C-alpha cells in the first residue's frame, strides 16, 4: 500500500523550536527575523538557532495578523499581556506603539 502524500497544510514534517530572544533585519527587499535562546549567563552570547526571511509585503501582513490574533486571544481570555517599561525601551518600542494592543478590535 502506498503511503499518502501529505497535504500542503500538513505541518507534521516541520521542526518545531522555542525562542525567547530574536533580532530583526530589514533590507530594501526583505525582512528577516532571527530566533534563538537567551543565554543564562551574562558573559555568554545568546544562541541563535534559525532565521526566517520574507518579502516586505509578507512581513507587513504577518505583523497585522499577529496583532489581530494576540488581541483576540487577550480579549477571549480576559487578560492583558504586558512588557515592563525597561524591556520596551530596550526593544525601542514607544509606549504609543505598544498601546495598539489596547485599542478595540
């Protein structure tokens, strides 16, 4: 018996990983996100494990979809996922940008 071919939406063959640190890279043509694991020792660098590159239009669509999905999750769960002010400052995220998560859907 022949093994059925996986459907395009079948993600069972994709490696899954966890990331608690990331970097972003922007060029004239693409956007890249590098993911990794935060070092537990201050004298050791973070370990970066994967990078995803995409066209700018796809990155923009991804940003909108992520914002929408997280806002819907927060609303359904009745919670507010927040970051401390010093983390926002380190990531160079202005408070008014972070407030986008608090606007009504």
